[in-house]
């Protein structure tokens, strides 16, 4: 168990470091209180996404939604199936998603580890998702996503919670630029809108099962 946790800590640390080296974000647009930024990745069509928004909520409610793996298909863009593979710790889980791709592209799947932590002094919450593509055997009916990282930074502000979301993913395979950009442009935006609807549900508002300080 110690060696497994050590490997996971190394993956998280190196991933955070690699995605913190470049800050050349370019503002794209603002829709419904959601500000969207892009930055170029390599020489291809891929772009990282950063989203800034404010939630009319508290920290624990958002965390409840972020860790409700079986409900991912209700708000995460194009996710049609999601399952918890294992609980690593109180606020750390490994999960498996299947993603519905537009025809004629082959559907994707992803295995990732989510870890949520909170600063005891500032109350800032960090939620990170790191790809762990070897977590399940490959399925011939899906293209396994092998390059994925997402991070939420949540801070209490007057009237709610300010959220900053960074998203990086290479869907893999041979996809036209228009389809890649659909998931870059529309995917995160629609997921944030979906999350805002989810946190209005009583089942999240009335629980704090992860010990988050609001």
C-alpha cells in the first residue's frame, strides 16, 4: 500500500509541475458568467482550457458533486457511463468513464484518479484528476485516453465560491480538428453549466461527507 501511494503522489506532483510551467492563457469569451481561456499545446490542434466562474454555493456542496462518480453522466460532457473502481482514501477515488463520440469516431474511455484536499487555514479546496490509463485492461470497443489532467481550485468569496478550472486532454486516435475542438470548446463549458445545475440539488446541499470546512 505504501508503494502504491508513493507512486500516486509522484504522478500527482510531476503532473502539477508540468502544467504549471506555462501561463500564456488567451481570453476567448465569456458566457453566462463563465470566462474561457485557451493556450496552445505543441504543434497540433490541441489546446488547454481554463475556465473561471463563481458558484452560488458553498465548498462542501461542490465537493459532494465532484466526488459523486455514478452521477458524472448527468453533467460531464458526453460521459455516458461512470463507475468508481476503488476508494483510495477518504477524498481520493479511482474511476472509469466511457465517452460517447460523434459518429463515425470510436467512443473513448478513461481511467483517472481524483484527489481532493483543503488548506486548513485559507479553506481553499483543490480537486485534481490525473489519468491512470493502465488502471483497467484495454477494451477493443473503445479508444483509451492516455493523456488527461484536470484541476479545480475553489475559494470562498462574498456570495459564493470562485472556481478556476484547468483542463487538458488528448482524445487520441485520428480525429479531425473540428471534432477535437468540439470537445475543447464545448465540452468544458457544458460540463461547468451542468455542475452548476447539480449543486442546486438537495442531496448535495444537505451533506458534507468529506469533512470540508465552509
